[in-house]
C-alpha cells in the first residue's frame, strides 16, 4: 500500500465538505420517487434482461425446491417410511454430521487439487 499523506485541509474545508455531503444526500433522498418499494422497477427491468433472466429463474427454482424439501422432509419420512420421532432425529443428525464433515474436509481436499485460476 502507498504511504498515507498528511492532509493539508483546514477544519473549515472539512465542515464545508460535510455540509456538501449532507446536502447531496438530502437531495438524493427527496428525489427518490420509489417510495416504500425503493427502486423496484429498476430491479425488475434488470431481471427481465435476457442475460439475467435465466439466472433469476434458476435461482428462484432452486430456492423454491430447497424450501419445499426442508419444510416437507420430516412429514414425508413419517408418512412414506413410517419413521418415528426418535428415528427421524437420528437420521437428521446423521445427515448433518456427514454434511459438516464433508464441508470441513472433503471440500478443502478437492480445492487443494485445483489451482485458484
């Protein structure tokens, strides 16, 4: 990093800079016509671009699927596989243990095999 240089500004310059910054921020807040939704229209227009649309659709579907999986997991195992509460607890604990171990050790090992390029 380059060395820091001493500032030659006076306290009057700092006060003037702070006032200008405050005025600019106030103007930006008053000029924002988005209301409670902010810049929602700009977000939608960005999401409708062809280059972004596919990514947004994929993220929505993946997130929706994971949400359904997490919310229905226990019910499905109780109904389909006739698991009791203690069996379901052991199964979820075992899955969490495997996930933790694989994320702790396996991901690091795989990453060490590839370059950061």
